[in-house]
C-alpha cells in the first residue's frame, strides 16, 4: 500500500466550506483492476440486485458490501478511512441502505444526470465517497457539483427546482483510482457521456457512529472504531 495521507486542517476547512473534496490518496492500479474485473463479472452475469439503464442493460450492481470481499476491503481501507477520520472522527459506520453500489455509464448512455441532493437536511446528512475505477472527464460525464449548496436549507429551494443553479455547476474530473468525498446535501449530478468510452465507479456512504443509538442498526456496518453509547440510562 502506498503512503496513506490524512486531511490537513486546511482541507477540512475546504470540505466544510465547499461541500466536496478530492481525497489525497489513490487506489493502487492493481487493486483498481481487480475491482473493475469484479464489477464487470457481476454486471455481465446480471447477479442481483441490479439496476438496468435506458437500453435495458445492467448499469448498476447494488449491495456491493455483501458481494465479494474486495468491496468491503476497499470501503474500509486506510486509504479511504484515514482522511475520512478527519471529517467523521474515529468511529465510522458504512451505510448499507444508502449508496453501496457500483455504476457503469457506457458510451450509449448519453443522458445528463438530474441535479439532486442525496439527503434533504443538514441534520441527517451522510458523507459520500465516489471511487473511480476508470478516468472521469468532462467528455465522459464526470461528477458535477454546485459548491456551497450543502448549507442551503431545503426550504430555500422550493419544489427541488435545482435548474436555477445550473450555471453554477462545476465539473470535477478524477483520475483512475481517485476518490471524491461529498457532503450528501450538496447539489450534484453527472454530465453527458460524449467520449465513446465508459466510466465506472463505486459509491459508498459513511457516517459517524450515533452516540444516542443504543441498539445496533441492521443497515449500518462498523467500518472503524467502536460503537459507544453516550446517552443517559433513561
């Protein structure tokens, strides 16, 4: 494993202010290749649960956490969790029923992803990490964000009318093995794939351990640290 970096105080500020940050670490090339082969095998063999694209072809495999061990190994790698610890603290849970999937956008899938928020309110947001198994460029429809919109109250944008902010969209190209962390209340989407190639990535959700939860939640799996109950006995 290459040298693992955490986030600096300046990078933590950047994430808090903008709602996204490119993590400092990169997945090793051989690990990326194994992940890509595993995702391709699951898609080609249509191993459920799957989601099909607008051509009826499998474009997403869900619940990667419970598939081959390489996915959980990746989700809990120090390359991912060390910088996340700077944002979430030492006790981190991986979310099973939010994200937890691998996506392939092919050349035939030219549609633009609708701008959206993954979570509606700042008090219950999660941290999303996108792990890129192929290069993500403006040409093949990389992730797009609108910086700072994670601080907007939901009521300030009635009826989810994100379109008024489209001119503020910033594309975020990423290299193979690169990882992008976003606050899930930020307005974001994907661009149109005009490259003739494909774009593959994993999407994983994380959160800090809830100190007021006295019962283990079945849709959360401890990725690092421990579950500490901090509420009183009543």
